[in-house]
């Protein structure tokens, strides 16, 4: 056997061993408490691209690839709901060429993952696109309607893609709906306007999402930035990681899941554990 043949065989063997170790790891993790709803604020795509001297849209494309990998990991762990922050309403203030490239990427990739035999179909995931959709170009709205329709019968899990989204907008719409419902009743009763009713009218609730268990933001920025601000309650574990989203992988996710399991098990025996963890994984990231 030639050296190239030996190297190829070795690489294939190592890839096989790695795949088997991942399967084993996920099997071990699934034996413990598994969150029902995990949210990802996918931050750092543009900075990741700049590190390698590429365009911002290339970083967003890499970020979509990461989303597919992480979503598949979540599905293999039987996490019921995944919510991702894909595009903020204020992102329309970015350079027009970047916004146009993002709209084209969204149009293509949403339909791609929703097609028969693709990721969402394979794992029975229903797609919900949450946000102020009327702000999007018509061709993107059409693509969203098509992708959602292709997954409407899926009932094993949920993928919420927030775009264009802002928590203030979501909460405002929920309050407006609840107030209008109260006014429409024959005898107006302000006691009908409660936190519970408002929560039931949030976009995530209307889409069937369970309460948020874990909130993860990448890139080292330590704020929510208008993402799921109502849903991040006292029971939500918030994790801020230094890794840029395109570089986020299984070995970033596993410590978060283990921390969740530790805290859930600790709560069973009445031990109070802080709900926020700042992870400081060594990273090649430089100036932010």
C-alpha cells in the first residue's frame, strides 16, 4: 500500500472512531435530564469572517452550516424546541449590500433545510419563522411561507427562526392582542389582562414552544440584545460563550448541557445553584 493510501485509510479510521465517540457521548448525555427548549443567539458571524479576511456574508454562510450541525445534535438528544436569533429588526440598518445578501441567503437556505429528505423532514421538525415578517422583501416572505408549509405536518420537534425580530415588538403585539380581546368582551374587565394571558400570546407560545430552559449567546458579548427577553425567566439558565457562532460546536455545547443536568439534579435535592454561567473556553478569537 502506498503512503497516500495509508494516510487515506488512517484518516477514514480516525473519522469513524470520532463518529462513534460522538454517538457514545450523546447516548450518555441523553441518560440525564434533557432541556425541552434551547435558544441560540448566533452572534459573531461577521467578526469570524474578518478573522479570515472574507466578506460578512461568508461568515453568515458558515453560521448556517453551524446551525445545521447544532440542530442535528439537539434532535439526536431529543430536545423538543430550538429557537435561533437569525435577524434583528435593527439589522436593517446595516449596509444595504449585506442586508441584500442575508435576504438571499435566508430565501435559499430555509427552503433547503425544509425540503423532503432534508434535515427538518428527517427529524420531523416544524419550522416557525417569528418576527415582523412584513418588513421582509416579498420574495423572502414567499420562501418563508413555502418552507413553513413544507414542514407543517411535522410534530416531533420545533425550530423557531426569529427574523426580523425584537422582543419589544413581540411583547407589544402580545399586549395589544390581549387588550383588544378584553375590549371585545361585552363587559370590559381589566383583570382579564394578566401576565399569563400575555405570555400565551407571545409568538413563541402561539407556535407551541415550551418554556425556555437554556439561553446561549456566542461571541463573548454579555447581553440579551432584544432576544427572548420575556422568555428568559428565573428558571432559564443563561450562558455566554466566547466562541464565535461559526466556530461553535459539540465541545462548546456539551459543558452547557452538563451544567444544566447538574443544576436540575441539584434542585431535586433542594440545593440552590446560581443560574448564570460565563464560559471562558480558550479561543483563537482576537480583537472584537
